[in-house]
C-alpha cells in the first residue's frame, strides 16, 4: 500500500478490483515472481471473459519460483509428522535434489511435456518432490485423494489420461494400516509405489528403484504462462467430478497473493493447514508458502488420534505460527473438554470449506487463538484454486465473516436478475476474470460454460449464497444449489443448520428439503448430540422456529450417531435426501462413513 501510495485499506481494495490489470502486474512484482521471459500483456479477453489468457508472452515455471531459487538458501522446506509420532525435516537443498531425480526418472520412462502424472499418496514429504519433479519436466500433476474408493480413483485417473501414477503401499489411520496400492487402477503405463509402511510394490516399480541411478541435477523447463500445472478434481458431491485445469502463472499469482496478503507471510513462519494433497488446500499450502521460501508443516494421520488434543499438541511441539482447519473439524474437536496447550507461537488462524456457526467460530477464536489471533476465513474453490473472499489480518472482524472480496477479485452478491443486493441473501458471482480461474473443465468445455457462465452471462457464478450486512461484512450461507424453497421462501441448509446448533445439546446438524404437498418443500433435520446430552427433537424444532420463524419449522428432526460425509469432511446432503426418500444411493466411494446412510 505504501509503495502504491495508498493510505486507506478500502481504497486499496477498490483499486485492486477496479484496475485488475495494474493490480495483478503490481502483486507479481511485489511477490518477486521470476520470469524466464517477461509477459507483454497482463490479460487478453479477446475470446470473452470465459476464456481469458493471462500474462501473455511470458515464460516461467512453478518449480523455479518455489524450489530452484531456494536450493542454496539453507532454509527448511518442510516439517513432517506421522500418526505414530515419527518426524522428518526436509531442507530446500534436499528437496531440490530429490525433485531432480524425479524429473530425470520420469524422462527415462518416456514422459514428455504436457503428459499427465497422477498422484494418490499419503501426506508425506515425497509428494513435494513429485510435484516439483513434474513441474520441472513440464508435466501436468493430477492429485487424487488417497481416501477415495477404487472406483472414484479409477474415474479420475481415466478421465485425466494419466500415463504414470504415484502411490504408496498403505495409509495409516487410527493405528491401522489401510490398503492403498490395491485400490489403484491398472490403466496407467507405470505405477510407482512408495513403501511407506513396509509393504511391497506388488509388481509395480518401487520408489527407491525409480530414483536409483538418477542424477540430482535436472533442467527446469521454461513454460508459457498458460502451460498446465494441475488438473484438480472436485469432490463429486454434486454429480460427476469435474477436472479443473490450472496454469503455472495462475497458481503462482493466486496462491502467492493469498499467503502474502491474507496470511501476512513472514520468513520465520511455520504454516500448517489440515488438508490432503488430493484437495485444493494441499497444493495451495505448499506452493503459496514455497514461493517465498517458507516452511510448511505436513501431518499424515487422523486429527484426533490417539487423543482429541493431537492437533493442539503438534502446534505446540513444532512452533506452528499459522494454522488452518475446516469448521467441521472444529465442531468435532470442541466436544472434548480437555485443556489445550498454550500454543503461544500461533499468530494467525485460518478456515475454509463451509459456513461457520457462531458457537464453533467463537470456540476456535477463544480456546485455540486465545482471543489474540484473527481467523482468516477464506472461500473460493477447486475451480479457482484460491479464494473469492478473505479478510486482511489488519481489519476488524465479526464472528463467521469472510471480510469481503479478496484483493484483485471483482466479487459481487446479486439477485435473480444479476443486480447487486445488500442486506439480504443473493448469489455469489465474480464480474471479471481472474488469473486462477479454471481453463475450462478437462474434456468437457461445454460443461464449463454451462456450470459457471450461463446463469448470469459475463459473470462467473459460483453457486453459493452470500450476503453483505449493513456494516459491509460479507457472509456465506451454503450452496445455492442445495437451497430449499419453503412456502415460496428460499433458505439455505447452512442457515437452518446454524439455527439447530443454537440448541445447547446439538453438536452437528444437517438439513434437507423434501417434497411437501402444502409448502412445496419441507425441511427435515438430522442432529448429532453433544457427549452426555439428551436431545429432544421437538426442542430442536422449537429452536429453529425461535431463530428463523414458524415458516421454517422442520417437518421432522432425527437424532443420529453421525452424519455421512465425504473424505474431506463435507456433509453429503444429496445422499441424505436420497436415503430419506428411499431412492437408490448409487456410488458411495466418496463417502467416508457410508454406514451413516444405512449402507453396508
């Protein structure tokens, strides 16, 4: 702000949205993104905003920016801890050497720039050298969540056309070894297996054999700014998974900006976001911090094993400064009454994935952050490999808010006609393209246009309910495509769920809309009780009426032991609805606990 002569935060944010060409040019300069050849134009929208091209004419590489230039710095790239307590520390020099061997090994297998390489691994340091080795060679990485079932993995591998697949023998969760290699499809040319927990490669190429004899030095390809870096798949909770296509320049611009501005990156930071390499937040955490030579912390294991205090103990033990987590994880962990360690190293908290309820937000703020760490609540998605909304650490916050539009993002809340609205719920859109928006959907360009650009022509439609209150604070209210229309009044499930959770005995809640002869649609709720609490369904319904009014009284409320969720912790309302209506559930490979749906 000082360099650009801004004294006022809001004036700076307005500039970032009103003059995006200059903002994106300046933020790349601010972050010292390195180019092999400079770009001659920030953005070209001659094909329309849907197909914008960014940093035209420039060449660069993620691997050079996030790895090569830090190889001689002496800095720590990664701290890692496994579920059983073992730890590792990896310097940028060590990572650089192993990434070079990966790049050379893939070249020896005959892979060429543009080929796809799938990655279905535990959250271990080897994922870093695989990422950077692929980027050095100009290959496209396809991260896949290792907790998926075989069918979901095979679908993504096949859709991407990956020639090589990296995996491991097992996963470790809650002290048990879970088979991983046996879930891998046989459709790829080569499967490379890390013997993570002492298993064998079962006829595939073992990681050590793949690296053996490969030199540590490998060239880093100079790639066009629009060269593919990732194909990232959505979780598939709302239909067939979509392959979002992301570029080298787009990833660096967006991920770096968010770590730099949203999370106030400092050289001494130790950054920990509870995620997996198969979800957007895994690559986001890695590349966003490594752009600045920062240290990330990776954890492979259950967040509450062997005790619910596991996360807090790791933060204390490793001196974590920045910690991010989903609201769902906090709602689970806050059930435990054990005292938390001081965690004095923390200075910023983060969250994403779903709307907060105020009770859980305040617990995170007061118990974990000791009322001194702002919660940088961010929201975007796999399709933009970053955020539409996040607050800056220098602004005051209200519970559950996302602050406002992220710097450089022309985000708006609009009504059914596309006109901006304030003081009530509307649709979250982006009125201008951004560097990290997906370059279509892999193998399905028409679906890309239909999904994101058809609802409001010329605007990116993200499918979220949002609102801006009288003080200018932005909030999310769940997915618009899961909304319910009760007696002509629309309501998002998150709003009703938050009302249910105001009942003191409710720990978690999920609601669905079901056909109703009188109202068109009625609300059915499911709640999980807090430990030791006795929850009366009628009392929960009364709480909803008290908070939202009698229109939104649930037809029924059921107390259940757990809610069905994806491996990333998202509640699968679509499947809950199908179960309630007695419809076939279909493929449950993305559901972590299918028994919660009554499935075997």
